[in-house]
C-alpha cells in the first residue's frame, strides 16, 4: 500500500472510531464524509435536539501534497499524536487550524 492510501485508511479509522463513540441519539447522528477523489474527510453531527438544529463538523482532515492536514479537531483527542503513534512521521502532519506562524513552533510540518 502506498503512503497516500495508507494515510486515507488511518484517517478513516480515526473518524470511524470517533463516530462510534459519539453521541448517537434518535435525532442527532454522526455522519462520516469521505471524499476520496479530493482527499477531504470529515465527521459531523446532523439532526435536531428538540427545536434546535444540530449541524457541524467534529473533525476534518485533508491530504494535501502527500501530507495529512488536520483542519479541525473539535474533540479532546490529540489526533496528531495518535497519527504519529500509527506510524505517520511528524513532518507529514500539518496542524492546519494553527496559523503558519504558529505552526513553526510545533513538532509538526509548517505546510
């Protein structure tokens, strides 16, 4: 399996695991979105709590130029550290929700 396909599988595994442990009620459901053609991956909540609409991303990853970009992480889970433990080199992970200036101070890639 090549690097990109491996990254796709790791991202799908992380998102699928979070979807299983997330708050699944009769009216609010976790929704996995895998765009394999453009390498966009997301877990969102969709539904209703009473009269209140629930819709929003929980986690979002992209694969851009051979690197995993963590675009959003609305969980307490340290997904970058998890990816490293799964075998992804830190220089192939970008914390996309930090500004480029801030990224230089992490142990991960700037871009």
